[in-house]
């Protein structure tokens, strides 16, 4: 577990991870869904204060801050390198109504009832005590304040349907299921988190004294079709390109291999699993290529909206 923690920190501090998170500001949500479904439920008004927990380098914090220039946003994250990166990106984008701080989701350094909303995006899946993180997010909320968590619940590890026409054989599908189980087990056993957290979040929120207002699934399906004219094509392509970099990155591979081992697999299993990753193939992921895909991984991002009673 100690080794895992170091490996997690190494990945969190890597350039490839920062780049992946920064990209999210553009493509993580479909703008129409975010504007019509998510934003109204936050019920923000001028002068409000919002806390983004596990903000990374600000993908959600900065996205929200640009929608609500009259609201003040604080992004808190345990990884100092990402916090510094968030400050730089805010400066680059000239977003004034944000600040980024280093701190732990399991022990938020704020007084009770100090925020009008607390939000998080793919963070509870990474903390060893998600119930505690949710109770902290509830503690610092004012009465009537809004809680919003967008967290993955991985039903399966689905691959993109590719234009190249490759489909997985039955043996490969069975192997993928086995590798995925090692990965899920390893995540949990190492205290790295839980890849099936999404549907558990409403229960943590209920136990933290929150009134569950809504539970949703994000409607985004990453996809790209040449000549990649639409923003949705370019964002999805970007996303797969950063994954392509990640699977080759030493810190990513070290953490991935250790997680598979912790879950009962071998180094060979980890290598075989990564070689089946859609972004492994490389050349097809340049934007002059004729590569098209539809990736069904992301529909299982669950969004829990709740209110402090
Ligand atoms: C997958 S990233 C998501 C970052 C950001 N929310 C986004 O959507 O881009 C998970 C983040 O959780 C942070 N994190 C992990 N454990 C944490 C903890 N105990 N307290 C605060 N942040 C934590 C990591 O440093 C990382 O930035």
C-alpha cells in the first residue's frame, strides 16, 4: 500500500496527467447537457462561494468559473503540482474568480457551513475513504447548499468501435474481463479507490445528511470521424491522443502494473491488457488520419445532486 501511494503521487505529478486533465475543460461534458441539466441544479447566484474538491488543475473549477463570473470558486487538491498548474491555467485564461489551494478532501481546512455549493469530478473514486470525503463536503455546506458529484461507475471496460474494423475475439473479450477484474480488485485492495463508486455516492450523501435531488448519467459519448471538423470530434481525438501518451508513460505503466498485481494478476497480464488498449496502435491517432471511433466508456459517469437540509 505504501508503494502504491508513491506510484499514485508520481502519476499525479506527471506532465501527461496534467495534460489529460487540462483537456477535460473542453470535452468532458457536452455543453448543452452541462448548461441545461447540470448548471440549473447548482442554483448558484451572484456572491455565492463554491468549493471544488480534488480540483486537479481546475477542469471543473475553471469551467464553472467561466459560466458564473459573479461567483467565487475555490479548488482544493492534495497534489501541489496540479494546484500550481491550475493557478497558471487560470492566469492564462484570465479567469479572476478562482483560487487554488493544497489540501485533503478527507480533512477539509474550512469551517462548517462556509460554502453555497461543493462539487467534485472523478475524485471520490480515488480516495481511500469516499464516505468521509462526502461527509466533509456536506459539513462545509451551508443549509440549503448544493452538493454535486460526478463519479465513474465502470460497468465494463468497453473499447471504441473502430473504423479499422477490428473486433475482439471471444478469447480477447474473456481476457479483457479478467484483466478488468484484476484492475478493479487492485484498485480497492491498494486503497487507490473504487472504479465502481458512482452508484454508491447517493448513499454516502444520504448518510451525510443530504437530501438527494437527482441522480443522472452524463450523456457524452466520445467519438471522432474524419475530417474531424466538429469540436466534438477534435475533443474526442485529443482525449484518445492523451491516453495514447499515458499508456506509454513510465509513471502510468508502473501504477497500472502494480494495481493489476495487487488485484491478483501478473506483469504479463498488465502488458497484455495495455496492448489491447485502443490508443495502443499510435499512428492512427494523428489528426490527418482516417481513424474513426465511438467510445462507450463514458456514459457511466454518474452525477449525484443533493441539498443540505
Ligand atoms: C482524476 S483527477 C480529477 C481532477 C479534477 N477533478 C478533474 O476533473 O479534472 C483526481 C484528483 O483527485 C486528487 N486527490 C486524490 N486524493 C485526494 C485527497 N485525499 N484530497 C484532495 N484531492 C485528492 C488528485 O490529486 C487528482 O487531482
